[in-house]
C-alpha cells in the first residue's frame, strides 16, 4: 500500500533541520510521493531546489492568499515561466482566505484569477485554498471555467456542501487533511461521505493540522496514513483500496509527476 501526501510544506522541515529524518519516516510509512507547496514567488527557486534533491518529491509554484498583497500576481507570465521547471507539477497554492485576511480581498481575487490563468495555460492543476470564502470562491471558479477549462484540487477541504458540489460539477478534485479526524468535524465527514472516491486525494498540510492521535504536535507526511484510515472508514472501504484510489487520482490529476521506482 503506497500513499501520496499531495500537499505539505517541506521547507519548514528543512528549516527545522530534520528533513531527511522526516522523509525517512515517510518512506517507512509507505508514503511513496510527496508534493511540497510553494507559498511565495520569492521562495519558488528554493522550493524547486528542495524538490530536485529527492526523487519522490515534487513541488508547485504560487502565492498563498496570505501573501497576495505583497506578491500579488496580476499577470500569469512569471508563474508560467517558473512552471517550466521539471519538478513543478502544479500551480499554487492560491485562493481566498477571509479568516485571517492578511491580504485584501481585492488582491486575493486578482492573484487567484491569475493563478487560474497560469493553470489553464500550462495545463497544470491549480491547488486551491479556500477558508471562510465559499461564496466568492464558487463565483470565481464558475466565472473562470467559462473562460476555458482548467483542472485543480480544493486542498485541505473544510468548507460547506455548496462549494464541494460546485467543485465536483466543475471537474475539480477534493483533498482531505487531518481535519477529518477531529472529533468536532462531523459536518465535514458528512459532506465528504457523498464525494465520489474517484475525486478524492489525501494530504497532511504539514507542519500544520496533525491528525488524531497527534493533534497539537508538528505534522509531517508520515501521518497522512491516519487521515487515509479515517477516510477509508468513512467511505466503508479497506484502507488499501482507499490508498490505491487516492494514489491513482493523484497521478491522474498531477500528470507531470512520476511514480517512484519500486525498490
């Protein structure tokens, strides 16, 4: 059974000085592929270099909505240029965050639409962040899909049923983090129960959102197995079936990524 951690931030582990240990624990837990996510254009090259050092690590290029006012992308050209790097398998993460609003809503929307344009141009999936912004996220996704098809994933999904349904209708995937293991996440589990297995991915969002029983501790890719187990129970399938499905979904969506060679 091999799993994919479709969304984490390995640069944090690199800064902590234990990235090799983190990746060893991931391999020992049958995490075969990892995507480390870019949150600032100014850090894109370092994220790419990190991914290039490991044959099972890939990366994205993009600007997190928190950084949109500082690094707002109003033209997709820089994203498209950076996406030519062979380690880059996606665009983002980008989207809307109205919980913290570290950046203005106007800058977040401009940057989000630019990232979608880059995803459309490159054919790479966009990694979408949405927090407390369901209505605007739905509006933008519907608007932009009318301008031309793009593929992508709603990362760390914790929104409402309407956004989940819109995402599915538009052909997007939904990625599940450790939030689904939390005791107070019953509403989320009810929503995900209705999402087709062929449209689901799993992730950690490490070093954030460690699943039960590690909640409150630093998260890391090896813990994605706990999220997968909870998701398998929710979908009423064996964990190995869940692992196979989400891994196949990942390589269908992130088609530039290559599966690691068998040992």
